C-alpha cells in the first residue's frame, strides 16, 4: 500500500458483529435452522434473493405475523467484537473514514454503523407490508457475488483511490472487496480463499489488532 490510507471498508458479520452472521442471529433467536438453505446457496442452487425468501419463510413458521420490529428487537443485545469503538475512534483521529459493506441485515448494520460512529454503511433490507409485517422479500443493497460494487460506490463518494483504501473481511465473499483495496486484511478468516487473497491475516478477539497494519502507513 502506497501513501496514506483514507478509507477502511469493513465486512460486518463475523468481523464487527461477533456472530457468524446477522441472519443466523435471527434464526437462533427464532429457534430455526437454515443450514439446508445455506448449503443450497453455497452450492449456487439458489440465488441470494431466494435465500432471503427462504430465511423469512423459516421465521414465519414460528411467528406468521412476524414484523420488522421483531427483527429490530432481535438485535437489541447483539454482540459486537471487542475494541470496536477504539478502532473507529482511532481511525477518525487519524483522518480515516470507516464504512460497512455487508450482505447481512441493514437493521444490524445501522445499530453498529450509527452506534459506533461509522461514516457510512450498506447492507440488505427486509421488505415489509403496509402494516409492518415482513413481506418475505429483500432488497439486495449489497450483492454477495460482488461486494466490490458497493465498495467502489463508497470509494467514489469519499474520494478514495484503490491505494488509499483498506478492506477487512473474513470469507470468500469478501475477496471481491480485497481486489479493490490497496491493503486487504483477513480477520479471523473462515476459509482458505479469503486467506489466499489477503495481504495480512489476523486471528484476534479484538478488532483493534487491525490498526497496526493501517496506522503505521500514515507515519
């Protein structure tokens, strides 16, 4: 990475949200198992839109009138990674913007993004009926097949070039983000693909461990 960093793009699920995913968190709260649908998605037998439909359908087997407020309430006590506030504050102090690009649920991204002072966030939206109940569909604000698309939007918005940008993720879906970054960090990686694509690999229970790879480049 040449020069100074001006933008850090974080994946959320498993990186900032201290759980495998925001979708899985709601499944756990509702007491349902989406492992079959997850396998279908990983094997490319269903697309992301259908994956969301099936996830919502699972919730409705438990609560047919499930609404957006129920999903929001599920995230009230969501666990976040240690060191999150310190990391965002340190980046801001050094003039670096921080954003979230996630294939997770935007209600979770909002809680983290707004609550911890991120400059921006993007994640997927659950569509509701007029009465606030879940319609069973989602809006794909972030395409898991290429998270680099949304990442580049943020780079343009904040005037960051590739060499000015750091990407942090933990799975194969983050590789497209890594391709758009001057520095890529695999944080507690889940698969070999993300490890092979990363410039640095960090195993830690504290997200502030990424700072040693980012801030020295500003000296």
